[in-house]
C-alpha cells in the first residue's frame, strides 16, 4: 500500500523480447490489468485511510465524515494510551521476534547435525506453523485454564505458578509471547536450515582438517555464510509480527489491566468498540509507516542478493 | 549428509537427540493434547487432574455438526479460501510472468509497491475496507471475504510467481517461438508447466493464509458468511468454555493445513521468504 510511479513516463516502455504486434507487448498486457486490480485493492484503501484519518468518522445512522484537519494526528501524538500501546508493541515485538530468532537458529543448528531422521524431525517441528493463530490462542487458553489446563496443572504441581496465568498481570504477557514463539519459531528453523544446507561442505571439511573445532567453524565459516539468510528470516518474521494480532485477541484481548494491549489491539478497540474510526485510521497509518520501512529494507536486501530484478 | 559426518561421534548424536526430544515435546504436546481432548468424554474433560486414559468418543464432532451448524461454516471457509486462492494464483501467474519478462523504468517501484501491499498490517487494511464494504454492500458475504483475502493473496502470488519465472531462462521460450509458437503459447505451453512446483506452493500458501484468517473474517463476516476460525472463537464465549468442542473444531481447522503444508515442504522456504531464499 505505498504510493508509487507505475511504468515509465513518456516513451520509456522499452520492453524486451516482445514479438511486436499492436505495439503493446504481451508481457504488458498480462501485467497491467492485474496491477490495475491490485491498485483498486490496495491504493484505494490506502488513500481512503488517509482521508479517514483527517475526519471524524461516525457510523451512527449511516456513515458520516466530518472534516477535522489534523485533529486526529495531533491527538495521537499526545495520547498516552496509544503511546503505551506502541511501547508495549515494541516490547512484544522484540521479545517474540528475538526469542524466535535465537531458538530458531539454535534448533536449526541441531537439526542440521542429525544423521538419522532429519526429515521426520523437521516435519514434526514445523507443525505449529501451519496452525491458524486463532486456534493457537484458543489452545493456549485451554492449556493455561486454571481449572482444566494441562500446563496450569503442571506449573501448579511443581509449585512454580499457582494463579490464573492469563488473568494475572505479571504472567499474561509472557504467556502470549510464548504462544507466539511456539507457533513461529519453526519458520525460523526452516529458513535457517535452508541457509545451512547451502554452506560449502568442502570449506567445512578443510577447516576440520586444519583442526578448527565446531565453535570456530561456526564463528568463521557458518555464520558469515548464513548471515544473509538469517537477515531475511528476521525481516520476514518482523513484517508478520506486526501484521497479526489474533493470538492476543482471543486470549487476553489486551488485558488484564492493559498489560497485553499492543497497538493493533488498541486500534481495533478504538475503531470497533469506541467507533472512533477516524482516529483509528491515524493509528493504522502509523503502523503502515512501520511496515513500509521494513518492506523497504527487505527489498534492498533482495536486490543486493540479486533476486529482485 | 552421511558422508561428511566423520566428526559426528555417536556420543554427540545422543546428546543431539536428547535436546531435540525436548524441542519436540514443547512443540507436539499442545497439538497432541488438543487432538486427544477432542475425543475425550465430557466427564473426563472436567477433571481437575489431567486424564490420559479414557473411552474415546465422537460426541464433540457429532454435536458440532448437528447442533453447531459446522457444516455451513466449513463450506464458507472452503469457498472463501478456495476462490481467493484460485483467483490470486491465476492472476499471479499472468502478472508474475509479465513482470519477470519485461523491463521498464520504475520496475523496482512497482515491485516495492507489490511487496508492501502484502506486508501492510491487517488492522490498517481492515478499517478502510470496512467502510468501503459498507458502501458496496459486501459485508457479511462470501464475495466480500474473497475480495478481502485477495488484498494479501494477490500481491503474494504475483511476487512469488515473478520469482519463479525470473529463474527460468527465457531461451526456452525463445526456442519455442523459433519453432513457430506464438508469444502466448510460449508462456502457456513452455514456461507455465516448468513452474508447476511454484504454482502448487503458491496455491497452498495462499490457501493456508486465507483459511487461517481471523482478523478479516471477524470484522467482515456475519451470520451468512461465518468461517471456521470465527466459529471456533465464538464457541469459546457462547457455550461457556466447552473445551471438548473447541478441541474438535481446532483439530478440524488445523489438520488439512498441516497435510497440505507438509506436502510442499521442499518448496516452502522459497514461498515463505517471498523468494529470497531458495530451498534444498
């Protein structure tokens, strides 16, 4: 949903490999109509949300727009609740993505060394990734339910934690973070394993002959070779981390006492509980800016890897 | 792999498997517990200590379909996810090929626009779409959900198919054209069959993304268009936490996606990294 300049201006349509005929190449006839549809799907809502953010939008008897200039914007930059939600989102983001990266790389290194059953182990590790996040959240609620939950029971019996996990301010955020980590660490494992598979085996063998131990090989050969893949994994995960908020919605929905209220949850309640849609649009644009920045870094890395031509 | 395992002593392997056993325990226990609970009779469900041995029952599945209207929700999910996938992949093949084989100024801006459309936060897209859908009367309808899913599936499909077509040397199509094929035949008969793995992977990922969607359906769907994830979430509030039924619906939602997902495991990396990392 970013503004862009489509096609070149003027006579710059220097399409290659087209077999003449009518002037417009087949490539363009295949590309342009689909891009027009995508423009309807993405640019239209994009400009619309900008317009919404400049209005007080009401849903009472129909939809009414009241032009309000930058009111929503000035309000957003002084709103402590929204500020706190951004701070919490940053914490949630760093904790989930950070843990997923560390665990994912570690598990990938272990799986890579397996001699027997590597494919089976990988397939089993990947399972959570295919699950609907909403089901992961509901399953998390089930497991941590203070009366019937398996994990709540185990923690209680071990004397580690005896209160309601999702209902207690100190444990709710770690619990939803772990649910996210459970679901998405497999993605990092999968991507990093692909990177490890492409490390030059001869160099590894040569290093072994020269007496380099595992950690030295990791530090001087493996790490530099998989650095690019690890960064791709980080970016892909980062873009999705700000996209989804399903797990929190169905577990705590921001509670208890706002401890899990990250920015998309706040946006959602602003829009659909307080029906302050113009203000929610301003918050949404703030999130959009973030994801466009990440996407920008992603495309730059693709280009440096020679993959986006 | 086995040839280079000279340094891998059996002792190291034992430790490896021990650690990975713990990883698998952490990964699999919730899933196994969900499947187990879906066959567990109500009484065993309401025990305060976990019950592992019980007489399996289909009661939760039966009551979901008889009293819970699950058949209709299932159909809604299939229609919304299915149509959005077919449309996205078909158009994605056309545009992905067009993008891969054409060179024009500003191409990288177009690419960036496509990828940032795919990456836009759902919460930010839902808002304007909600108002627009109200105007054009697409709320609470399957076509509405299909359009909503296209907002992320279409850019995804274009992007991935572009990556697969870019990998394909144009010389094959040029050779076909020398042999008398038209430009379109070169695409349809030569290039398209060669990217079959890419098409299948793209289709399966589109299917998984839309089948698993909660945020769009929660905002746009109503009684006529409720999908499975919404039904699951509502079960939780309406009937006072019926964990048996919830486990059953969870199993129904999750199982098909696990099967199709693992079926294309070799190509997943390519799709999930948006073409940036090539798999095995």
